[in-house]
C-alpha cells in the first residue's frame, strides 16, 4: 500500500468537463489578458469571501507584495511577520525594501501570539502580517486592535485559508487587505500560478489594479512604478469552475481531520488544537512528535508519505543569513517536531483510516524505543 501526501489529478478528473469548457471558453474568446473571465472571477471570489473587492494577481507572493505596497509600505519600514511561516511571507516584505520583524507563534495553534506583538513595535513599524497557517485563522481581533492602537496596517496571508472562518465570518475582509494564493496544491488551486487580494477598502483595490498593470490606472498613463503581476484568464476561468466546489471539498478535508483527531487521540502525538473562534479548512493536518524524523521514516516504510511544513524557519535560511534576529526558540522547536499527514479532498476515508493505524503503530513503537533507551 502507498498513500501519497496529496494527489492533484483526482480533483481535475472530478471537474474534467467544467475545466475543459472553461479553457475552451477563453481560447474561443480572443481575449488572453484581462477581460471578462478575470472580472467575473473577481466578483465571484469577493462574494464568496464577503469582501467588497477582489483583485486577481499572478501568484500568492505577488499578492502579498502588492498588498503591502498598496497599504503604503516603503523602503526602510518594518513589518511584523510570524517566525514560523512559509518564507514567501517574509520575501514579500523584503521585496518592498522593508524589514521583516519576526514574532513567535503560540505553540498550541502555530499562529501569531498577539501578546508578543507590542514588544517589537518601534518607530519604523508600519504593518503586521498574520498568517492563517495550515488553514486555521489567526486570532485577528486582538491583532487588529493592536494595529489600530499603534496606527499599523494589517495584511493577512490567507494562502492556506480559502473558506475558513474567524468567529463565524469568512476570512477575506477583516483587515486592510487579504492575500491569496491559487498555487495548485492550495484549497482553491489553479492549474498553474495564480493569486488575488481581497479588501473592503476601495483605495487599496484601486492601487492594486494599477500596481499589477505597470502602475497604470488608464492605458498609457503611469502614476506609480508598477509591475506586471496579472492573473492569467485561463487560470481565472479554471478557478471559476472550481470555486463552486470549494465548500464541499473543504467539508471532505474536515471529515478527514475529524477521523484523524478521533483515531489518534490515544497516541503520544501532539494533535492540532482548534480554538473556539476558529473554523479551520485543514489545508494541512500537522501533528507533533519529539522523534519526528524517526516517525517520518517509519511511516515511509509503511507506505505513508508525509511532508514537513516547514523544516527550516525563514530566519535560519541562507536568504536571511546576513540579518540578525532575536532568538526564536518556538519556531525552531516546532520546526523540529512537526509532521504533515496526508490530507486533501480526494483522500479516501479508508486511506485516512490506514494512515491513522500506521501512525499509531509507529508512535507506539517509538514509545517502546524510548522506554528501552531509558532502561539501558
Ligand atoms: C503558498 C504560500 C504563499 C505563496 O503563494 P505562491 O502562489 O506560491 O506565490 C505565501 N504564503 C503562504 C503561507 C503559503 O502557503
């Protein structure tokens, strides 16, 4: 038996005719940049998120970068980021010429600890980027409260959080701007690169529309030093075909997460903790174990593919080796213990059950090893 971490082909197969029809529609339209597929997708995704505006862009990194530019981040500014996120959150800050200031997460939720934010705010701090890591919302109310108190912008990184809810309301318009990725493996994924920013702020939406298209509000008028960061209409059409299935596919992820939580409750693993404010969409199901590498090896031998999100925090990457940071022990200890189990809308429940059995077996043999070592 082999259970892959994530398979994308079954999702394409389930929507084969809708996707083929969407691609054919663009090919037949004669419009290959911008056009109706983009504006329709933007309307539909904004409505899904409960946001007034959606601006399609080229990918999640550009969504973050342009959102930061649109709220006014400039060279020399500082932006607060989680210490344990995917490096794109930090790179978007660096792309603005600004400096990422890491803040540690709460170990229980893996999300930004609101109580640790105020202590890193200085005169150059201009924004906070909460990340809704693994499809679970960060605790937005206290974060937005701190931002208002210090006059900071908030840009959410929702690349893993399509459809998730904070205190009953969908992620998409709680703060100044919300950045999305449609990388194929995300909960709402294109068949290539794609991204978007949602917001309730008309001025931010206008700035984004200009920045993604050479800083041009009208043809041959360039008010800002912009970029080419547009969403591809073929990807927009494919996303329109997939968006109506997102809630159903998220519900399947939820059922798998419920099975894992139930089946793994007796093991020595650290299991995901869901605060009462959160309605997660389980982009990833991440467990913790002190002997993570051994656990991953045993699971691989049992045919279960697992991944680590992420094995090295950004501050320890070569990309940031020239910068100095205060110690970030929570990010480092999480990185050494986390393991992502197979998860996706097309993972069969029977396979999720087999994953649970393999995990329980591996965890108990590791516990046995520990006792043996203690005796020796
Ligand atoms: C995927 C991801 C991104 C980047 O998205 P791309 O579309 O690959 O550029 C940013 N932040 C987080 C948390 C992500 O998971």
